[in-house]
C-alpha cells in the first residue's frame, strides 16, 4: 500500500490505477473510494483554491513553523542541535507554539507519544540528527501502536553529504524506514511547507503512525517564497462505513449463535467507539474479552467492571469456552480461527485485516460506525422480546463468571496485602480506593498485569494508557505528555525500577521545569523480575543452580527518590505496607499544589527464584596492579 500511495503522490500512478491497486489489496469499494478522496488533494496542489494557501517569504525554519501553525500544532517536543537554529529563531517572536524541552531524545519521543495518545493529535518532535538513534527506541512504541508523530531532524548540509562532517549522520531518513509510515527529505527551502503538510497528513491518517522528515541545515537557513497551506483543506474525514450486506451477515450470525464472543482492541479507542460496543454487547448479552496485555492493549476501551467483560482474550478460556461466532473489533491479535468458529473481523487498518489468520467475514471500517450499524441491523431483524430472551440468558452466565473472577482476585489480593515489602496487590487496592474516577493511569510496567485486574478502567472510570510493545523508559515521559493534553485530569505514572533506569530521571527534569503535576510511582523490587520469571521458566542452568546471572538490580541499591530530587522533583521512599496510605496522600497533596512528586515503593518480588539476591561477583579494583 505504501508503494502505491507513493507512486500516486509522485504522479507516477493515475487515480484509476491507484483504486485498482487498493482493490487488489482486499479493500472494499467504499474504503477504496474514501481513501482515494483523502489522497486526491496531495496531487492537486497547483489547482487548489486561493483560500487554501497564503504566500510568505522567510527562512526554511520560519516556513516550517508557519506550516505547523496552520496545522493547529500547539506543542513542539524537542532536544536542540546547532543545525536546527532557524526553527527556534522563528519561534522567538511567535507565541502560538509552546516549546517543550527534553534532555534525552528518547524522553522527547515518549512525551510526544503520550500527548498524542491522550489528545488524538499528532505529536511534533525535533531532535538532533546525530541523536536520532536515541529517539528510535521509543519510536518503536509509537510505530507498533500506530501513534501519530511527526519527527524532524536538521540533517547535514547538502553540499557536505558524505563529507564526514561534525555530528554527521548521512541519510538518516533511511535509518527510520522500518519504524515509520513514511519519510521525506526536503530538497529545497520552498518545498518545506508541502513536506510538512504531507507529513502531518500521513501521520494522522488511519492507520496512524510516525513520519520522519529530514531537513538539511542549508535548506532551513536559506530564504524562499512558498505557500502556507490551510491544513483543514486536507483533513478529509476517513470514517469508512462498512458494507451493508456484510453488516447484515454479521448481525444474523450473532443472533443465531449459541456461544458468541466479542474480542476488542485498541482501534476502538482511536474510533471512540466504546459506547457503541457496550450497546452492541448489551443488546444480545455477548461476553467481551480484551486484547491480551503483552500482545498489544495500550488502552481499555470497554469498561472492565461491566458484567459482560470477562478479561483478556486467551486461547483456552474456561468461559465462554470455544465460541461458535467470534466478532473481532479492532484487535490486532483477535483473529483466531478454529474449527467450528465463524470469525468475523472488522479492522480500521486494512493492512492488518486477515493478516494472522483466515477470516470468514472481513470488513475495513470505522469501528464506531460498524458497531452501531450491526446493532441497528440486529434490531431490524428481531423483536424486542426475542432480543431480551437471548440477552438475559447470556448476560446471566457472563455476570456470574465475571463476578466470580472479581471476588477471587479480591480474595487473593487481601491474602497478600500484608506482605513486606509492599505487594502489588496492596498497592492496587490502595490506588483503587484513592484515585479519582477520571484519573489518567499511565503504565509501562509488565507487573501491571498483577495490578490492572484489581482496578477499574474504561467507560466513565479511569483511563488506562500504556504501550503494547512494552519498550521500557516510556512511562514518566509519556505521563508528562498526557498531562499536557489533559491538564484538568489527575495523571499518575506507574513504572518499574528497570524502566526508570532505562529512561533515567530525565523526564522528571521536564516535569519540574514545566510544573507538570504528575504523581510518579516506581515499583522497586530491585530486579528485572518479570524477565527473570520468563527466563527461569525454561528450566535452564540458572533455574537449576539458583543463580541469577542477569536480572538482580541490588548491590548497589538505587534511591529513586534522591535521584528525583536531584532533577527538581520531591519524593520519598516507602518500604513497608503500613506507610503506603500516608505516602500516597502526600503525593496527591503535592500534585494538588501543582508539583510533580515521586514515590519509590519497595515491592515484593515474586515468582521463580525471587528470594535470591545472588549475582555474578566481580571487582575491577581487585584486578589492579597499581592503586590508581
């Protein structure tokens, strides 16, 4: 699909051939027409109406900023370099865009990523050309979760390409190819506005994702006259309605099914389809399973305390057992075919439909429209009496199961509540009883799987924001981005000690500088605990000997509260469960006063080999022949 679109934009492919090619990829006629309409303005710049563009003369940096303003950009997340100075010169007298500085490129990307997830807008990033590799690790989170970012660097001057210049990295754009939707290099100063406009469009068009722009320093510095485009003229609605015949087939299958199930994913969040999916599930009493955590579930689009919600979608589920009809709504891992199961898959991303398994009925559509259309079709095919009969029996079974699981988890949590140091269950119960219902809960820790089922997310409850690939070092920076997008909502960041070490305290510096009231919680078990559990699960020599060769993080122990204080954020260490309640209260008071705060909570290690603190001993000092 990328190659087809590129050929069309470069005038190497006609509209007719573009539509033929998209149809060959399996897209419906409605989807093909909608996408062709959204792309048409790119190739029609010369014939655009005068109201869509205004001419200005300025440096490449000034043209860059003015095109971002025309796109409604409010924030630029950055770490500076010498070559991008024309961009920042242009901002000296331009109050319309706020700069947000990060002191590591990875943190800059994560801040923009969190902002994009919470706001639905494209996060704009400027980092040093030579610092791009630092940024790329966090770009994987954005790429995998289809988060819209525009990442720009000031690349080497064009006449210096290949000259091994100061802080030079030739052809940085190709470096990003595996983890971006597309990449461009602006070859002339006058082309910068069109390059920015195109990048913003591609980043924000479903399936969304990061876009990379290479802006040579001489192109940024030189002056030119160019058009600044009204981005609204290119913001074509992409809400694709599903095919009516397919909708009716799906509705009929759900009505006639003996044991149906709905599997949901993050595309529902992008489509804001939560209410429509709840209505569809309730209409026929269909149990709903969520996308399994480590396989990609960065949001919680369905209320987790709803009686029809039965937890993560696993292969062998005790309830409801093997479904005879499985409706996959926006779940990248929900296409699980099995003998005797009719698989209906509806995806926003056409490239992912039927990617992992054959489907019996597939649709490319906006999930909000699709869920509403299926519900309408169900109503048109059934009487209210019949729907009630179907829903009551199914809902009763689902409610019994979800209630049983909730009580079981609560029982286990209470049994572990007095463990010392603090158990994750105790912390989850404390937060669930303390946090406001409109809290944005930002989590990048694998241990969250222990805490999440004890808390309520989705619907009118807390908003969960995480990542599916679980690239560590994301959480504290992303929480700051979320707070920028949602300043009037409480924001809490949950990270592990391993994740803190990956990002360092750099995100806390940004929280302190910009007075972002975020409550940061570090789950400090002095270990890459989940990694050790997975490694020892294989039963190798580490398991057999009880020797942890890789994952223990003690000796020396790290005081994360002191680290936070060095970067301008107050904090404290919590070592016992009895101190937890008051510490959380102090953190919430600090946030209410407008300050970030950090709690370094010592948590209980569990799993295979958890009690061991052995690690391979070595002393460089002992190897010396001189005391130097």
